[in-house]
């Protein structure tokens, strides 16, 4: 998987960050903040850049056919409306068909789609669709719960509020028992 983002121009970004801070009435004159535009740009570049990775799958030679679920995968992303972070966890699962994959790859997929300006709804959907397209499981499910700092630090200042989104595909959507199992496991996680 290779990100489709353009090159980062750190010098241009640093000059723009300095101009933005000055326009916001900030004094960049003191030694403590002289380097702030560079640090600000480095922080955003890290949040918006991701390394490519191989989404390697393997034959399901054991014939494992029950739910595979990885819980509490960290989510660190940036909301595309305010460029402020949203932070939380993802629970990602699938019902294997002919292929399986290393469990760490589920976390890599979440990371891959998090490192760009996002909405939580789209992130949730993209992770589920990635599994459906590249693994062809019988079903794929994703639940994301996150705190949006654009909502908790500013605006309505709904401190402590969390947003929960889910995307269910294949049998995890259509089969009532599979759906209930997946949502039950991830809901238990939330109330623990
Ligand atoms: Zn926002």
C-alpha cells in the first residue's frame, strides 16, 4: 500500500506557519518560540505522512472460520474540517474465507488511513473496504471510537464526549448472529 499524497515542502510550510502565527497575533520574537513554526510543521508532517506497507495475506490452511478481532488499535488522525487531532481506538475484525493475514496488518491498515486529513466516518469505512477488497473475507467489521479535539477543546466544548462509528460488510452485516457477536464484543470493550 502506497500513500497517494504529494511531496511535503517543509520550507514553504515553515514560512506559512510563521505567517499564520503572526497573523493570529502571536509574537515569534522570543527565543522560546523562534523555532515553533518548524516544530509545528514537523508535527503536522508526522500526522499526515505514512510509510508504505505490504498487505501480505496467506492461505487459510487451518480452515479457521470464526471471527478474528483485534481490539483497541490506537487511532491518531486529524479532522479535515479544523486540522485538529482526533484520538481514540479502533476494533477491527473479519470472518476469514480463503485467506488470512498477520494480526499486526490490521493495525497497519488503521494507521495507513489515519495519517491524512480525515472524517471518522470515512476512516471507518475505508478500513472495512480495504479488508473486503484485499482479503476477500466472508465479512469485515470496524468500530472506531474517538475524541475530537475540535469538539472538546473549542466550539461546543463537549469535554469527554466520544464519537462511535461502525462499518460492517459481508456476513457481518447480513448475518444477524455474526453481526450481534461482533457488535457485542466491541460493545463490551467500550463499557469495561
Ligand atoms: Zn473538526
